[in-house]
C-alpha cells in the first residue's frame, strides 16, 4: 500500500514506537503486519472500532524474572528470564523458549506477536507466546545447562500449564533442555501433564516434531512452486543456518530432488558446489547439534566445499532460498542480490529473517515469498498435535503425523492464496498470512467483547 495515504497507519505506528522505546524488533514485526491490516480495516469497520490490532499489539502480559545458577567453578551467575504471553483468544498461549545472548524483551515480544498469527494459521487452537533468556548455552557443560534449566523452570512453572501456556524449544533449546525443564516442572508440581512440547518420545513427545519446522518450510515452498507448475527437482537451494530447522529443510530438499549448496552459522557459510547429500547432512547434525562444533569444519570433512568467514550465503546464485538462522539475517541488499541472480522462491524457516527492506524488495519483484509465520508453522503445528496426543494419552503413528503436517502446510498455503491473491494473479503471501492469521484471532476477540 502507499503507506503515506493512511494517516491512521502512521498515527498507529507512532504510538507503537512511543510505547515500546528501544524495542526495534517488536516495532518491525508490528509494522510488517500493520501494513497489510490497515487497508483491510477500511472494509471491516468493526475490527477498527474495537481496536483489535491495537489490542493484539499489546501483550496480555510480559513476565520477567531473575535466574540464578552456579557454574562449574562455583561462581554465582545471574541471568534474566521472560515469558511473553501475547494473546490467548483462540487457545492456551503457545510458543518456544529461546536461550541466546541476543535475547531481549523486544526480541521475545516480536516472536510472541508473530507466533499469535502463525498459530492461528495452523488451524489448531493455540494462542501466541514466547519466552527465554539471555543465557548463552555455547561453551557450557551439560551440568551447567541442567542447573540453568532447573533454575529457569523453578520460576517459570507458576506461569504455565497444559491449559494455560505451553512452551517448547527454539534457538538454544532442544530435546535435552526440554527434558531438564519437564523433569523440574514435574518435580515441583507433582503433575505429569502436557505442559511442554518437543518432549522425548519416552515421556509424551511426538514423532516428527524435530523434523517438522524444516520439512514444513519445504512443503510450503513446494506448494508455492506448484502454483507455477514447478517442483524442486533439479533446483538449487541456498540455506542459512545449520541447526534443527536448516538441516531438516536441507534433508527434505534433497529428498524432493533439489540440490542444497550452502549452510551457515555465526562464523560464516560453507558452499558445496556438489550439493549436500544425506550423509553430509547427518555429519552436520552430529557435528553442530551434538558436538556444538563450527560449520567451518565442514570443509575439512568434505574438501570439495569452501568456507567464507563473516558472510551470509545470499550472494550464491540459486533457484530457491531458505533463511533458517535468525531474525534480520537477510537484508535489503541481499534480497536484491538474490533477485538479480534469478531466485524464484524464498521460504522463511526462521522467524522474521528478512528485514523490512528485503520484504519490500521481494514483494516488489513479485517473487514467491513465504514469510516465517506461514512457512515455518510446521514446527508449532506438530507441537499442537503433541498437545492433542497428550490430552488423549496416546501416540499417533508416523505416517498419520506426516500426512497431518502436509495437510496443515497445504491449508496455510490455501489461506495465503485466499487473502493474498492480487488482481494480476500474483499471490502476496505476506498479505495473505497476515490477514488470514489476523481474521481468526480478531473474530474470537470480537466474540469476547472488550476484555
Ligand atoms: N519455536 C518454534 C516457533 O517459532 C516452535 C514453537 C512451539 O513448538 O511451540 O514456532
């Protein structure tokens, strides 16, 4: 839209900036949604008069707390922990926990805001939340991580519950950390409930939860390509990140006949012109996740590849790109480089990896561009299925779950098409995801009145 035409939009964003000083990530996430919602409000007066967007952009609550723990040398360490409960109009708060030194209140507020729309898009009854800490797991021993997780849960437990708020993993929080936190929750409350997702299979976890975010992002990509009668066979893919999302996205691309050229971490990116095989991906999984190594070491294991320090992989020509690392890792100039190199589709495995300039560049060039809240919803969707299995006290079969994940991703694609198709046939997935997610939450909120 021509933003300047909307006096209300500018006034709204001024208010968001004023009320959230020094929270640039949160302001960015709200702006990206508001750019689509304001024109939509013109023809939906009730959402406007009931101040629905204004309410969704004000978290229900932000809880912050001190987390003390002792390191292996007996030093007392102090971290800050948070849980942002953004909106529970359509279900219990749901969203991951992130342990990373970059975590601030702004980052968690943006993630909880995005999660609200993402969870609505899955079609499952989940509200939006997010939490975490500025704790840096890198270089910590397993015992230190265990002590931190236990201390974190000793405070968090009073704010969560299977019907209240159900955290899961995110950056720095995987199956091991969920295990430590679930054990502590159970120990404090004496209850075995589905209070966390991403659990181990032995104690209520769901099959395919670890794979779901990366696989889902590739299913979404395949759905987008199918609108142009294309598929992934023979397509080159540039992927950033080398964690759970990136490695599973790479795996699914390879399974569907594509060629993955890159992976990255905070040190730089590797470029493997021969393409990653399942064997190479398994090496990365073991090396990065289990040994917490550096991606740089890939070139020693697979000499055909090269490593570029301190750079992101967006300059490598490709057919499809999947940013799967973290927020604001793909900037305006990167988007322009990808477009100049002929990229056909971009699917965001991470949350808000593309900055606003990049989003505008992709939409302006009419590239197939799936925002994280649509493309990476597969993870939280299978978390929703884990909650259902816990409530039923059963475990579903892998084939059933695989099919449900595919169906959910196809359903999200359909919503994006419904709300994002333009007059010239172009599907604006950002607009489609924003309006599709907003509408469901907004209609529930209208039903509740002014609360
Ligand atoms: N952290 C993931 C996300 O960004 C998953 C959250 C969950 O499973 O609750 O959607």
